[in-house]
C-alpha cells in the first residue's frame, strides 16, 4: 500500500473556480497540510478529509457513489455531507470544513465538527443490552448502539484478556514487527468508561436463558437483558497428532497468540506453518520479515486454490517462494517433536517454532445449549435475529440468507463481522434493517494486497483482466455468466465498482 494522502491539488483556502470541480462533482485539494475532498451534489457543496480514518487510505482514489465515498483500501464508506463513517471498517468520522461560495468561486474555510448521526433510540428501545463477545462484531455493535443514542445499560462480556483490538493485524503488520502495540486497540481504555460500556474481560458465559432473558456467567453472576447479541466468533482447529501441544506449537487467533509467537520468534531460527490458509500464509510472510527460515506444509495442491482458482494460487505460491518460503504441498503433519515436524511422506523439517493454521470452527455451544436454531453456525434471518427474536447473532458464528448469492452463508471476514454488528445494533433499536452488504475481505502478502468482494464457492469460469504475474489484475468468478465474486491486485477502484454493482443488483 501507498502512504496516506499527501496534500495535492489547489490550495482550497485561496478559492477555486466552480468549473474546476469535475463532471462527477468532486475535486481533490488541500487546506494547509490536510488533503481535502470537495464534493458537489446539485447545489450543495461539502469538504471532508480525503484520508480514510481507518488506515489512512487516499479517498481521492476511492469511489464516489451518490452522497458517499468509499475507501480504495478496505472499502470503508463515509457520508460526503456529514463525514460519518457509515460502514466499517472505519468508525471515526472524517473532518469537515466550512465551504463558502462567492460568485463563481468556492472557498474552503475553517474546520468544523462532523454532523452527528440522527439518533434511532426511542422510548421503545431496550433498557438492557448484553453483548457476548469482544471481537469485531461485538465492538461494532456496542459502538453503533451508543452512536445511535442508546442510553440504556450496555454490557460487553469477553473471554479475551484484552479490550477489542485490530485482529487482522495479529497475522499481518503486528506479527511482522511493522505495527506498534498502540495500533492494536480499536479504542483506548477510557472509551468504554466515557461511553458507559461495561466491558468485562476474562469473563466466560456459562449459559443463556432465552425465555427468562438472562445470561449466566461461570463466576455465578447473571446478567438480565432485553436484547442480546451473540458475537462469540470462532476458535482455531487444533491438530490431533503427537506433539501438537508442545510449548513451541502455536495457533494464531488472538492478540495473546500473536504476542506469544513474537516472543518465541526472537530466539527461533526455523518455523513450520501447517496449513496454507490466509492466516497461515500471512503468518509465513510475517515470519520471513523477521528473517526466520519458513516452511509451509498443507494438504492442498496449491495455496488458496479453492478460493482463488489455479492461476492466482500459483501466483501466491511463487510470491512466497520469491521471499524464501519453502512449500510442501499435498502433505499433512503426522508428528511434532522438539526439533522437527514429520510429514506423512516421511520427510522431516527442522523447526523450533510451529504455527497451526488449518482453519477455525464457530463457537456455537452457547446457542446449542439455549436451544437456538443451529445449522453449521447460528441460523439468523435477514435482520440477524436468531430463532429467539430478542437474541441476535453476528460475525463468524452467524449463518444468514445472503441476497446476492441466494444462499445461506457463514463467512469468517473481519469487515463482514463489523458490518453485521452494526446492523444488529440498529435492529436492536427497532430499525428493521435487512443485512444486504456484499462480503469483502483483504489479505496482505508482503507488499501485495489482495482484495475480494462477493462470495464464490464454485464457478464455471474466471475472467482475468490484466496480468496476475505483473501484480495488476482483476479476476471475476462467474457462474452462468453472472459474476459471483471478484479478486484484485492493485485494481482498487475496480474492486469498489464491482462491490457497488453487486449491491445495486441486490437493491433492484
């Protein structure tokens, strides 16, 4: 990725002719050192920060759609008029500036406060909300509830020992040593106090009484609720082979996992990653950044072939091999000892650090014990309600009816989890809003980001535009001539356009 937007274009404080604003009604300029995006919708003009509040992506290179702008990096969506972060992964609003029209010129004046969202909370809103889970969906729901003016009791129960954090970075820049510790929390500790969110860490829920509207904790306490959100996420699948529980064998799911791997990597020289999943390959890239020798063993023919197809899978493999990773494909581990990993073909690989990245399973035990409908995840309707109307589910555990694919999906994507948490929060306040967002995720491999929108479990053909090997491509996965999903490398705007096209098809 490039760095955040640098000031470019005209100095907007000096005024610009209205004719300079392009045919789409937008202009990129600056106010002092701030990159500013000017937009026009009819006779209304606005000026907002041109730098995404998530990771600093350049909104001037993003996509304007109606009265919103979408970030080219991770598809966060903002209101051009108010600056509000409408859709995750961004939560913070964008800065705004006062706009003045004098004659045939536009001037951008002093910075002004973002326009707060119109509160949804009413007298009919629940008095007590409990969120079980402190990950992406849980945090996004809590933040949205308070943003929408919910003033009732709000409790978030998390088995994690850390407040909500940027989980994708656990296998990306943080693990590689490129992201400092203070980048990881989604909000500082005082945020929860200031917003009256009762965040209970290292706390485990024992059971849910759906009829009695209460949650029982393992410490014997109980929490009554009017609305409940289950956002317990997924847990890593562990190996069942000799040595799988050795102290140098790790899974990678939590911040604690990432910290433990980083500590072990300080003295390790050779690492074996078992599984060519996104997590496994991102971990391999991160360990190479720490200059460890890295081997990847997996049962598939090619890494990520099931998701991307053979040509992109081959590119991913070659990319990692260019950075020194050795692959052992179509192989499973059969045993691990203190110094090596044994594969089923009898080969052994020296290893003083082993990471197991063979997938995750949804944490549905609470829902099952509460007699909620469970089918390869917690079954929810289009409003993310479970079979108990006052209980919602979001994130890795939720299996919802996806209007674009026409099938029920359960997807383990960070952005999907956050957006489901936001939708569930609004629906707990009575919005009656269907979850129709198109799935999106990104994966980082060294300096190559791969964006993916939609969902394709199978396809008839893949239309490849550009050059995969040249790291400039768009792949469209089609069935019956219809695009189900699109993967891209450095085709950020086209990725956004594909997302919008899918959304419009759903809305039509």
